[in-house]
C-alpha cells in the first residue's frame, strides 16, 4: 500500500511542479508581451493563434522528448536548423526582456555612451555569439 501512496505523491508533486513552472513561463511571456509584439513586427495579427499554438506544442514536445529520453537522428544538418531556431527564440526573448526593461538606454545613459549605443549593442551581440560558439565547439568537447 505504501508503494501506491508513494507513487501518488510523486504524480501529485510532478503535476504541481509542472503547473508551477509552466505558469511561470507563460507569465513571463505575457509580461514581456512576446506574442503580440511578434505579431506586430511581422504584421500578422490574424495568425496570432499559430504563434501561441507553436509555443505550446514546442513546450509539450520538448517536455515529452526530455521526459522519456527520446532522440531523433535527422542527420548532421539538423543540428544547424535546431540551433538556428533556438538562437532565434533566445534572441527574441532577450530582445523582449531588454525592450520591456529599457536596459540599453539606461545603461548607455549611466555610462555616458548615448552616442555609442549602436556600438554597445553590437559589442553585446558579438560577445553573446562568441560565447555561444566557444561553449558549443570548445568547452563541451
């Protein structure tokens, strides 16, 4: 009987944890206004339900693959495509967070670099790309 009780507690904790993490992620997307902003930038308000569905489906598929340790063997080029989409997602998330918090204008103003804002932005992007490439090709080997 205690094995069944332990299994039920694990199931309850798993569902509760999933709801908490999922709710936090959705709250972050709502606060950052990512989906409406993406629809505004691409002038595709009429297709906003596709953006929402893609985010939910991607989260669900990613969770299932991670939970059951599923793997796909799609060839050498699939890593490039997946990496590109991951980079686009992280870039959109970082841009939305930066836009909401107005980090760059405040940083440029405090550092007295308003005239160099474009260079500051390019330095940050270059550093992020260089760090990612170092992590992928050197550190993880």
